């Protein structure tokens, strides 16, 4: 990916109060900030509000490693209908304070090796190359001295957590983001807004533009709402780079038929049981840049959570996404079809060491114009450091 640095920030909510506890990459928990959105709202609203972990008091190593074995059956492309592969991805880096409490920075590299070649990545709808060495992150973060505000510039994780219909959680933002935690108001116990801009975020292209902003709030213990807006520009570069995927193309095939101005509404609810929490999240999408085939949605149910060794989580995700509801170029690549599809994913993950987890996942999915279902299964060994 081209490491474009843009000096522009979108006002947005809340510096994250807890670390981004992604299921495949458990991290030591961070202390919550006073007034922060609690529970699932805190974990999912934005992670770090700028896509960057909270500043540490000293420089440290940071990153993760992922080893994945996967098998696919009944893919609609005869060149890769049934296959298995092994992939290893390393993302080592460093991060730490320059001016404690005010200015921090970080950098890291991406190293990937796999049993298949880079020539297969486009055919298999991958967002990453099988064999690659590239810049994974290079950022600076500014934090307010007395206000819960932060802004990041450079290459960093997406500042918005949520449905991967819109954005693969492993794709990096290349630009700027900002976050601000807002005071309680009326029935709102906590709220935040977060946003960012990114240029050239996919492999092989440097012209696409993404601008996004999102608000999150909590109205009762365990109940939260959110709303966001994503606008994508200069999309012809994505088509030229081979990312048309399941979206419709305009006559001539040089750009998409639809524009992509996507609104996303979210409802979250969590119940903390005696032994394991239960969390539900519903995301609904509408693309205001498409005349039809413009709606989508995802329902996710989690039972349990990944914390200490021996903890586990069962996750079910159901998706129905019409053809132009989202820009398929940036959707999560664990779903073979990004749009024009319906499907279900089931995964079970367990932490067997404080920084390591194992997850087993299966996916069953069908493209709207096909009768046959695609089956995919994978096992992930993940380590954070």
C-alpha cells in the first residue's frame, strides 16, 4: 500500500477508554477513562478513537502475528473452486511517547508469506498479498492536555470499529483521524464522535478517497446506538486495480455504476451474566449513491469474551448485503463475496495464553445469482506482542 500522509483531521468522539480487544488478537486490558462508554459500546465504538493505541509511558514493542490454515469449497471461479492454503502474517513495530501525555508515535512493518502465490490474490478476493513486505503503520498522535481529544496522522488502524461490510479491520487508514468524547446529555450517559480521511488504502492503487464520521452513544447500561456516514471518491482507480468484485460497473467498465455514500445505523445490547456476557449488535446500511440494490445488514451475537487464559467466545454473524449497498473493494476478506450475497459465519475462540488465542471458524455463503453455496473454514493462531 502507498503510505500517503494527509494533514487533515475530522472532529470526532472519544479517545478510547479500553484497548481494542479484537477477538483474534487479545491484548492486555487498558484502564477505562472516567465517563467512557461502557461495555460493548466501549469495545466496539471506536477502539482507540484515532485508530492508534493509547499512549504509553515508555517505548515498547507492539504488533501481532497470525498463522492461518484455510480451506474453500465451491468457489464460483473454476481457477480456484476448491483449495487449501497456509498463511503467515507478521506485523512487528514500536510505539511510545515523544512528549508524555501530548505527543506519541509508532511505526511497524508487514511481512506476509503463504503457500499460494500473489497471482492468486485477485482471483481469491484477498485484500492482502500472499508474499509481501510493506509499511504497516507509521503515525504520530496528538492528545489534548485537559480534554478527551486526540488526532492521528499517517498510516494506522481504521478509527472506526464495526461491521466489516464497510471496512476490513486489517486495512490501514492512510491519512488522518480525530476523536472526541462528549459530555452526557439528557438520556445519554456517554457519547463520542470519531472520524477520518484516507487516500489510496488498497494495494495497487493510490487515488481512492475515503471520508467517514461516526457518533456513538449509550442510553442505558448495556444499551447503545450509533450512526455513521462513509463517502468514497475517485473510485475508478479501484476498478483499474482489479477491485470491481461484486459491485456493478458503468457502461465501458471503467468505473462503478453507483456512487458510494453509505449511511450505517447500529444498535448494541449486552447482558453480563453470571459467568459469560451476551452481546448483540445489529448494523443496517443504505447507500444513497445507488438507485437500487442499496441495502444491507449484519446481525452479530457473541457469547463469552476473550480475556484471561481459558476464556472463550462463541460468535455468530448473519449477513444480507445487496449488490451496491457497500463498496466491495474494502469489505472484510473473510467473507468471499462482499456484496450481492447472504451468508452465516460461526466461530469459536479460546485464549490459551495471555497474549495468544486459537479460533475455529466456518462460513457458508451464496451469491444472489448462484444456486450453489460456498463453504469456507479456517483456523487462526494469533499472538499479540
